[in-house]
């Protein structure tokens, strides 16, 4: 196959971060009118190679060819202006400026008259764009921070598509979206492909890749393992290419062990400013309590409220045998609670700090040796134990978390709460953006914690995950419980969906 057939092509691209090799002589191309999927385990190089195409960072060696010419963009703005736009995996909006200002960030001069920017004209243009794309419920003149994570992702979609890109790169975006948002994105991708544009689609969801992609390129440890055309797609084969071994399809636990009668966490008629009104639940020792529903049902607010991160206006959250009121996150942590946020980069990690500092942040009591003084030796072993146990891929515990892949970032979040031996864990979409191999190990870790008597709240937008892992499932709608069913009673996707709508 000749390079001229490709709209964009990577040729022998290498990328090193210090001693870490992120890409090792990667070569592949994307044709006009093609939706090409990129798949691989966390740290395989998917986001790295696409970010080089989109001008986020330079390659260490090798070359890119775009529209038949050498391609070496100096910035994302340059890439945008030349028709390559990328939606990044994590937050890509600035919360304190308007939706319109986010969409046109760096290109405000399009609405300038002399030294002044016509904000009314900018807002009108953004509103028209959102309408044309079918994105409802987002006001162009509102601050982006007024919207939740999935709505901000749709703002990023609008920002990218405003430039009518020749190449649209979607990096792990669908995991942040509701089903409605996903279907909107799929339609937009197919529309672009139908117009002869190219889509590079990065996802850990094998089913969506197999359904919507024309070809799949598989990476492992920074190397291209191979590419498959649609007629060759087969789940078991792709998984084996990803991890280098056969992967069992059964991630979940299938026992009916049940849990203790002891209540370790209770929400007693809590009301919050948003979503929850007189809401109650009980969590038992040794229980995995699954919580699901459609977007905006209140389940993510519930996670915040239980951990003391959302103000409770009425009622109370009580933890432990002493029924201690959880008034803030400090009280929650002091009473053995941990929280894994859906929005990990903002709420769970200090990205510009080392792995060491992030994991050690929960170990103040465990690592003291005299009075308020910390034992550096104990602290280092505290962190290294989690790096070993979670098979966290890093060259050093002193590397900044921002250099890690999504899955390894999530391992750091898990690691700090596991290291602290938390008795209660609130997990909000804990496998979002996690590859097949890591997902299986995370599920095993959750099950092991259950068997050790830990209590877990699993908030998830993925019904198979809830059904496979939970001892009991609560379905929420409009901030209320519409279904509360135990594993022993049996639950199916069809029966649960009825309570969501």
C-alpha cells in the first residue's frame, strides 16, 4: 500500500520520555473517508502518536506526512488551522470562561473589531454551531464550569468541528458521555467519513470500535502489532493482539456470598443543592453496592455527598459504628473512607506532582516515626508497595503523574486509598478509560476488597459492570431510588433499564 493513499501517515515515529520509550518505530496511515480505530492497553502509545499528529508534542525521531507533505506542527492551534483537530482524553475546557470563549479560544480575532472582541457575535456563532451539531441544553454565553464533565466534552466536540477538520481525532471521549452523547458523536464521525474526511478513534470499548470503525490498528508497548480490516474483526483475536495472550471474557464475580448485616455508611434523608431530595441508603460491611441510572440522575452528586465533597443541606451522612456525621472530606478520610472520582485529573490527582506524593498523601499516620515527623524510608516503601501490587508502569516513583497513561493514573488513585487501608470506598466510574487487561485486574481487586470485609459503592454508567460486580443494585432517576434489588433476586439489563427511563 503506497503512502499516497493516506491522508496522514506516521513513518518510523519514535517518542521517548527520558528513559521511557513511548513509541518505538511506529508506522501507519489513515485514508480519506476512513474511521480508523486505535486500540491497546494503557501505555501502549495510542494517545502519544495521535497527540504528535495534533501538534501537542513533537516526535523524538521519524516523520509525519499530511496531504503528501512533511507534517511537523508546532502547536495544536497550527494543527487546527491546517485541518487536524483532537479531543483529548481528560478535561479540555477552561471552566471560568464562557462556552463560546472555549470554542473559539486562540482565534478570538475572528470576532475582533480593532482591539475589541465582539462577544455578542462570538456567542451567537457558538450557539448556531451547537444547534447545527445537534448539541442541546448548553448555552453559549454560560461559563463552561456551569456544566458537568460530559457536557464539557460536547463543548470540546463543537470546538473541534467548528474548524471543519480533515482529520478528527477522538481520544477516549465516549467513556465520558451519556448514551445520547455517544450516539451524537457516532453520527458526527460517520458524517465526516461520508464527506471524505478521516477519523482516528481511540477507545477501550472493543464493541464500539468493532461497530463503528472500518479498520483497527493495535499497539502494544509502543509498537504496532498489526492492523485489521472490518471483515477480520473478531473480539478474541483483537484482545490477544493487545495483551499478547488470550484474555478470558469473564471479568466479574459470580458468587452469591452476600454481605454482613452491619451498616457502615448511611445516608439519612439527605438533600443537596442539586439532584438529591430526602435521599436515603445503607451500605453494609462486605457489600458491593452498585448505583446506576441515566446521565443527570443524581448518582455522581450522591458520591460527592457521601464523601463530604457536596454540601448536605438537610439530613446527614453517618459513618462507622459510632455514626459519625460526615460533614466534610476530612471527616470522611479520618473515618476510613476513600473516593475515586470520575473526573480523576481534577478531583483525585495532583497532576504536576510525582507518583510518590500522590500515593503518600494518604499515609501521614502510617508513615510517622516521631510526633509529626514522617519517616522517608517508610513512606517510600508505602508507595513502592502499591506500585508493585498494582503493576503500575512507571520509570520512577518521582515522575509526575501527568506523564502517565489514563489507566496508570487510575492505578495511582486506587493505590493511595488501598495503601491507606480504607474500609469504605466510593468508586465513581472506576474503569473509565481503562483497557481490558487493567479492567480485569481492577475487578479482581474490588472483589478481593469485598472478601476482606471492605464496603464498596460502585457508581457506574455501564450496566454490564454493575450487574457483574454488585451484590445489590440501586437505580436512580431524578434524584430518587426507582429500584433496589439484590443479586440473589437476579437482575438483567432489560429489567434495570425500565427503572431508568
